[in-house]
């Protein structure tokens, strides 16, 4: 019975740690206080930056980038677009950011609409299996900053 119980917990642990299909606390950095502060500030300051009458991922992403650049190195935050279409059906067309935290050389893919109070700001945790990183488009930072001048 004990062996079965141990095997069950090991299975749950391994499944929960698989990214992006399950929540993975390991991906959340202990040094993410500034990132969480930028998420809070983004939520407080977001508005319709592109003038389309909506407050959506574009506005959150631009606001996040501008707030990040005030407190952390601008080169450590880039705008990314994930565009995935199957046939005529659009699965995802979404703007978000990737960041490098102080002292890290790894990119973290962040959902700017996430709440700082919860461990779900990583794209795979926020969007689950709907987010497929193989559809990420990079080098869009200057395009979107130029589009949203408000």
C-alpha cells in the first residue's frame, strides 16, 4: 500500500511539473519581486493605448514594457506575439513579453494581464495547452511601441 501511495505521489509530482501542460512552481523565481511590481503597476496604469476602443493584450503588453523600462534594463524585456492558426480557425493571436530577471540569463515568458498576487504569470501556466511557444514571433518590440503612441 505504501509503495502504491509513493508511486501515486511521484506520478502527480512529475505530471504537475510538465510544462506547459501543468503548473510548475520551479519556473517561478524567488527573485521576481520587481517583475511582480511591474505587473501591479501595469494593472493600475493600463488604458487603450492603440485607440481601438478596447483594453486588451496589446494595451497590457505595451504598458508592461513601458513600466519595466522605468525600473529594469529595457534590453531585458521584449514584446512577443504568438500567432497560431489551424485552417480558418485562429487558435491564438496574442501579445505578451519575455523578460530576464536580474542575475539571470534565461528568458521568462510573461502574461502581462496576470495578477502579481498569484503564481500564474508564466505563459504556459496562464494559458495552459492553448499556448504553444513554437508559434512565437520575436522582434516585434519596436513595431508595437511605434503603433501605440498614446
